[in-house]
């Protein structure tokens, strides 16, 4: 089956996730810059989560560009990914409102970890569907950055119970590492055009 409905549905869900996150931001009760001070942790958590959702949206776009079709397994694997992404507004708000308390910060990391696992499952399902030597397999390769990210999420979850701010730094470092666009699929597609 074609992939257009999966793309459209995913784009819609991701747009709603971002909308929900921004709606969770509360307007300060004051008219000075000082009124923003209590909201800094919430705003920081929002920015971090917005970046993560943007990273997943961008990489999802590239992933689907490299394939020609989907099947039922791919639809369910994609829904699994969207499920974990849909928890971002909840954990973002909880972590921000709690000012990086241990349990909310660990839960945020758990959602990041499970989203990464869901991403891995989706890519493996698509690779299996299109063949081991298909262009998606060649583009994804060993996915070292993905494996390092998962390891860092687990480290950050553990750090949440020791020093939650260390976990927040790790989450930020992983996001910064993915801000540099993953050009593997773009390079592979460009090489096929020449």
C-alpha cells in the first residue's frame, strides 16, 4: 500500500503534539520580566521537547522519502512511535513544573528512551519490508548515533535519581547531536540521481 496516508496522519499527530505542548505554557501573572522567572524551567523543557519533536519529524520525513510503500506492520510500528511521541507534552510539563525533580526527570528520559526504541523498530520493519540491501538499509547503516543516544538516555535516567540537572544536560547534549541533520538518506538519494 502507499505511504501517503501514513505521512499525512503522522504529520497531523506531530502538529497536535506541538500544539498541546505550547498550550501547556501558562501566561505569567505580572507585567515585568521578573514574572517570567518562575517559568524558566517550564520554557526550557518546552524548548528541549520542541527540538526533539522537530528532530523526529524531520527524520521521519527522510525515512519515508527513502521507501516506496508500507504494510500493516509498518503502520503499527509507526503508531507505536507516535504513541511515545504523544507522551512528550505530559512529561515535558511535569518535568518543567517540578523544576527537575527526580521522578519527572527520569520519566521524561524513559519517554525519550522508548521513543528511540520505537524509532528503531520502525526502521527495522521498513528495512525488512524493502529488503536487506535496499537503499534504506544502506542509508541507515550501523546507526551508531542512535545506539549512543539510547545509551545516554539510560545513563540520564539513572542520573535523574542522583542529580536531575545532569540528566537534563545529557538530554540536551543528545538533542544537540541530532540537531545536525542526519544526511545519510539525503546522500544516498543524491548518489542514486547521478
